[in-house]
């Protein structure tokens, strides 16, 4: 295109109106304004399932911080708590310490493998029912429907001029949205501090600055993503629709339009024959209920979140016109081809990709359960001083210094004995303990304690450059023990 045309001036042989039309078309290609979607309320088993899952997931999110769990007098009693101040993660009877971060890693791996397996079997079932974006958008649409009515009423309201009726409905809707968004952001910060104390401090203005920052950020994102962006988040922002293509195949069960039954489609009047035509009456109810605004009859689409509301809408119409339900149903792509060819359907839930995901999930789950079952409430580790590696005393003996860390994960204080296993000639001295009981230490409940330990080996016992040793700590009352290996450097040739 010439510079003249680029700047909106008519080039030779091109009229001004044509040049303006070309420029306008180029401008439209760069950005398309969002077209509002007005999903109609569907009725049926999948809509009921979505209501149920929405209630359960929102109930878990909002209420869990208020559940209590007795862990003893010196431990927090909030059932689920991420305690950054003390380096703990509490989940009912499980307490995870910083060095046990592998539990969180394993849980994330299990969640990922579970999602992969679900996608290989049932497509984007996570997106349609349990994704936070889906759940909160569903909740916001429910509020919108309460204030503005169902699909046709909302369309009519948006097209009407501003009035008192329109103003109060719009204001009320956005006010409730903001309350929900604020509750969402507020609930999030309750997972990191005691819920009741945080609530009191938050509204008194004495909470930590981070509480107000995170509550504000999550209020804004919830209101924006669920209230104004909705399907754009799933289509343009979320990477999962693209990633899912690598997790699924043509034998995954997805929401599908039975083209073999539906075509050729067209309007149908009561009493007309169904011969030489499909069951689809082109009522477009499947489009009207779709929260993504797509037509499932166009085939597999990136925007489809597999919520199955179109199945409920279509089944309702099929019942009304006296045709079998299931024109839109959960089905595999391969089976649709088989239906077109007049063949019987075939389902293969056990196939290479599902086996890989299932076996991997089982292995990781078994490892995590094994680690959790064998988890002890007493741990011990040591760090040998490196500068200097050893000190040679005036009598020829060699002394090494160590920092020994004893971890008591129990909910009660313990009295323990700290000993050294190795050469019988090694003399151990623990700094800060009683001279009457030089090998006994006391660790508070749910605490870790560091001790400086000096090990001395007499000159006549040195027979090599190093000696293998082992620190051993044992609970005097219960007999529970923990050990950690180390080495004593002598410096001998």
C-alpha cells in the first residue's frame, strides 16, 4: 500500500470513500471489541452438578480457615494454616516443616497427574466444573440473573436507555459482585494468619500491611476476571486449552454434537414428518445457554470448557419434540465417526496415555503415603565446623566442633540424651547443658534447638586422617531415637 493510502488520502485511481473503507477495515482487524454474552439458565442434571460443585468448592474456600484443630497448648488451633512466621504448614493432623517441602512438591505433582488423567479420559472436565474462574464466573452470573433476569431480560435491559430501574439493577449487581470479590480476597489472607484474629485486626485497621495489599489485589482480580472478562480469561489468558491438546486424543469423552443424528437440521412444526431430516430443529438453545457463546454444532473448539449445559438444553428440547435425548452428549470423536459409518460405538478408557498417567499417579501417591506413614516426630542433623577443620591441642589431642540441630515435632516438650557413637576414646562436650547431666538436653514442643558440640580424640587414639562417627539423640521417656552420620578430622597422614 502507498504512503498516501496509509495516511487515509485517496491514491490515484482510488476514491476517497474506498480508501476510508480500506483503512477502517484494517483498523477493525487489529482489535475487536468484546461482545457481551448472555447465557440462559439451563435446567438438568449437568446444571445441578455444577450448582453442587460450586456450593462445595466455595464452601471449602470460605469456611476452612474457621475450622479448629487441637494441637496442644502451645500450637495454633486453626485446622489449615500457612504459618510463614514460624515456618510451618498445618493441615489438620499434618504439620509440615520447611525441610519437608517435598510433601508440597509431591502434592503438586499428584494434582498435575490427576488433571492429566482426567483430561485424557473426559477432556476439559476440570474447566467446566471446578476451575476457580468457572466457579466464580458462575456465581457472578447467578447474581446477575437475580438482579437483571434471564437472558432475554438482560439483553432488553442493556439495550434500553438509562432509567431508575436500570440504574438500581446495575448498581445492585456490581455492589454484590464487589462484596463477593472482597470476601474472596479476605478469605485468602485468613489462610496465613489466625482467621478470627485477622478479621478483628483487619476491620480495626491494625492488621499487617500485606493483609490489605493482598485482600485488595484479590478483590480487584476476582471482580475483573469473573465480572467483566469471563470467557476472555479462558480463551486468551489461560494456557490450559493449548496444553490440553497434548494430554488428550480422539478417544477422550468430550461434549459432542451427534452429527449423524442431527443433520440435516432445520425448523420443525408439530405433525411434520421426521423422515429424510435430522433431529436438530436449529432452535439454538445450545448456543443460548453456553457461557462461552459458541455453537457446539460447529465441532471441537478451543473456547469450549465442557460444562455440558448445552446437553441439558438440547435434552429439554428433544423431550418437547418427542425425539430421543443425547443429540448433544458426552462422546468420543472416534465414536462420532463410527456413528456416521453406521458402526457400533467403542470405548477404550485403558490405553497407553491413560496407563502412563494412572501408573505415574499411583507411584507418586504411594511414595507420598509411605513418606507420611513413616514420618517421625524426631529428627537430627549436624554441621561440622569447616574453619578450621580441626584444632590440635597442646597435649596432642584433636578437637572438632559441630553444630547439632535437634527437631522435636511432637506437641509436648521432651527430655533427650545426646550421644556420640564411634571410637570409645572420643570425649564429647555439649555447650549450655548442666554439668550434673552433661548428655541430657530439653527441647520444647514443636521446636528445633541447636547445640554446639566439641569432640576431642586423644593423641594415642589417632590412627588415621579421619574417624567415622554418628550423633544419636533419644527420648528418655519413649525411647524414640534419631541419628545422623558425620566425621571427625584428625589431620594425621
